[in-house]
C-alpha cells in the first residue's frame, strides 16, 4: 500500500503504510496508548467533584511501566485519587520523548473500547492506527486522531515498521461520552486542518472543542476544532517563547487543567507548575495568565463539569457494573475466549513477538466479522488482546475524597 489515504478523513497521509499493517481512585495500569493492558485493572466510578475556587490544584504524575524487559513508562495525571474528571476528560497519559530506534516502540494489539472517545496528539514521531470501522491512518504532530467508541469498537496502534520515526512523544487521552450519547455508532476521524494562531511568542492550536475569542492574539471569533464532540469541551496545545506572558481567554463556566510538557519556571495564574504536572483550575474565571522564563509547551484540557457518574474498567467506560460485564463478555466471546479466564500480562501481549507475521492477513482470532459488536481490525499481524479477569466482587462506585 503506497501513498495510502487516511480512511478516517480521505486525505493523503503523506507517506506509505507498510503492507499488513481512571487511575481513578485505584491505580490501574494502562499502556502507552489508548489501551489498558493491565492484567488486573481496578474498577473505577468517576464523578466530577467541586474543586478549589481560586487556587491552582497541582496533580503530580504517576509513572506507569508498560511491562516487559525493555519497559517504557508513561506519566499519568488523570485519573487519580484527588481528581477523576476535568470536564469530560477522564484519562491523560503523557509519554516521551522516547527513542524508538532500538526498541519495539508502540505495539498495541487489537482491543475494544466502549462509551468514550480516544484522542491521540503527538509532539514528535508517528503512530499507525487501524480499527474495526475500516480506518488505516498515520498521525503526526499537529494532527488529530479521534476515535469514537460509542456502543463498541476495536483498534490497534503501533510504531511504523519502516522506523523512519526515531522518537515518540505526546499525549493519549480519553473523553467520557455523556449518557445520552454512550451508545452512538463507532467512528473515526483524522484532522490536519485544526485552528491555529501564532502571535508575539505564543502559538495556540485547538485540537478538540472550542476556546472563546482571544483578544490578546487578535482573534475576534472563537477557535473551534472541526472534530466531532458530544459535550462542551476543549483540548489545545500552547507553545510559549522564552519570557512570554500570555493571557488566555477561557469560558467561566468550564473547569480547566494545564499539563506542562516542557518549560522552565512556568506559572499558571501566578502559581508555579513544574514539568509533567497537571494544574487544575475550577470554574469561575474568564482568563488565565501563563508565564514562562524559558521555552514552554503546555496542553490544555477543559470543559463543563460533568454531573454524571461513569464506571471505568480496563478499556471500557460504562454506566453500571452490568454494562461493563456485558461489554467484557461480548469481547471475550467475539475472540473465542468466552470460556476462559485471562491472566496474560504485557510480557506476552505487549512485546514485539505478539505481532507474529501473517503475511498481512487478518489473524484468525481477531473476531467474527463486522456483525460482531466490536467488529474486526484488518491490518494488524497478530492476535487480539484478551480482557483481564473481572474482580470477584460487584464493581462498586469509587468516589474521590471531598
């Protein structure tokens, strides 16, 4: 497949694809992607909680190993005990820059999702995506991959086999679909036409949702991503030159959080925020002042505070114990594992050997076809990822401390 067009957007990806190709109150372990490879994930029930009215709440990351002898790590800031959600954002993994020339890079076999949207946003490198709605797409820095799981989808992600990519650096996020939209049809979108402005040492790019007009940048209309959303939400990248002071206009009815990817002496509304940390601000402000002494890059996530509870377990977002159990059972039945408990770990499922060559043909165990709930991923040479064993108790609500 030379010059493959992204089947999510119909646009050329710009290079060939090779053939064949939260911790929410509990501390689950997810891989370097929008997939959770943990063999014993905790159940998670998430609900938005009141935050501080003025002060910046700093959430420090937790390093999560990806498993195997050559394990790499991600830095997880959402979810965690003190905060489960920021708007609809329920999961945020920050990774890299990692050298992928000597290791396997990203290798995530086909796996399912429900009730959420996955967001892939890179600062460096490339990731190849295949899914059960027929998408095959490379994503690069400044481009958005958005996958809507809805009632059920499966996908795979891996570093390109040609290894022209030397580093991998970015964020992987989930947004929880509201109850009314949790069962929508699965879909995939790729966008490289995202709104961006660069003025006086500031570069602002909105990849999901919208920001209000930015008087400080001469932007008189709101900046809105063309990507599909199901709630009031915003995701953006902010790059600041050394010595910059920038006043960002925000929606006063939304809560916001800033992840510092890189930067020296960054402040958010006067409070210092170190690299890799997430700084949360409650609703009630019309603007946020950002400063830095050195060059800095931040990721903004935000939205209207959610009033709905969600249950997160493995790669599923559901509204109840029974919903999650049913999703797991459907996936296990689809991959021929309905009568087996699953105890495999990353050492066997996340290693390069998991992609045994099959000549570019679909693995015989990747599902029962497009009529199955999660569909079939075509283009990944390897077996799908079985679900972990459910806990031996009913998945119960877990609320953050007030």
